[in-house]
C-alpha cells in the first residue's frame, strides 16, 4: 500500500503521499503545491516561508523532518523543481502564522484533506482482509463513514464560503439585523418550511443531502446565510454534525427578488389578499 502511494511523489499533482519514517512509522503528507493553493499564495513565496521555518527550527535545535520533507516535482516542461511534502504538523505550523478568515479557511481545508487521506488508507487496508464476510462488513462501514464525511465536508464548505465575503458598510448594516430561519421566511409567503425549501431547490438555490439543505457553491460567498454546527450522538454512540442555517437580511432580499421574478410574492403584496 505504501509503495503504491509513494509512486505519487514527484508527480507534481495533488495526490496525498504516505512516507515511511526512519522508525518505520507512516507519515501522511500533502504537497507544498497544494498547500500554496489552500493559503492562496504563490508556490515560490510559500517555499521561502518554509525555508525560513526550517532555519528557525534548526536554531532551536528542532528537527524539521516532522514538519517539512524536501522533495521534487516535474513542471509543465518536465523540468525537476523543488517542493516539500508537508505533514499535519507542518500544516499546523503554517496555520499558526495566518490570521483571521484566511487562517480559519486553511485549517478547515487541510483538516478535511488529511481526513480524506486517512479514509483512503483505511479503504486500502480493508481490501487486504482475507475473510470475505469481514471484508464485506469493513466495506459497508467504509461507505457509511464516506457518506457522513461527504456531508460534513459540504457543510464545512458552506461555512467557509460564508466567511469569505469582505463586508462593506451595507453588509455590516444588514448583519446587524436579526437572522431568520427558513420557517419564518416561508411564513411571509404563506408556505410551510418544507414547501419553501422545495421551491428554492427548484430555483437552483439549494439541494438536499442526507436530510440537510445546503446552498449550491455559487451562493456560498454572497453573505446570504450564516450557519452553525451542532454535534449530536447517533444511536451507535458515534458523533455526528448537524448544520443549522439561518438567512441574513441580505439573503432575505435575495430570496424576495428571486421569488418575485418567478411570480411568487409575499402575502402582503398579493392583490388577492393572500388567497392561494
């Protein structure tokens, strides 16, 4: 399994790599190329930062190999270029140097990336189980975990998108007003929350996955919603995450314009006085 993953090294793509340390322990890494995309910084600038961190670690008599492992990749001209394989500790070090939204977004992205890598490794290991019944059980468990992870990743993407907009004065004014659940917005239109959610689905605003309504990516960074996650315990004792989304006043105005364009008016504006 490790030999197969190590073949991804020096290819210049974003494939996660598992290296084997001197003590025989597996070291999960991602390429500095991918990290540069996550932090939205040119790769050469990130390399300068990493080299500075390595120098500082050496000055403190600390080994950099637990954080950064020098490697190479082939550029578009098939020329060998320097990069680094960055461990989870290395990502944590880089994240600590970032502040505000950028630091939050990078942390969420690299955590999701390493979780995906761990699931990949588990999947490979399960295929090596000799007992077909036990192998089938392991496969079913992997698929269940994969579905949960996909939903949690999509929920995380929505929260990241909501953090990204830079607030203008107009946005700040809107954010100072009350957030509204879809139940109250639906009431303005004489609908149930279920009917409103289905209407917004038909208008390509959101989609449903495993019982959770999620915005399409094109709406993430518009400041239309604010979401919070709540942990809960499943019947089998494992922990899950549930997303609670509320609409900002900006989002409410967006829905008003969109619904009006499609002939759906709030009760107060209907000429029939709200009669269906």
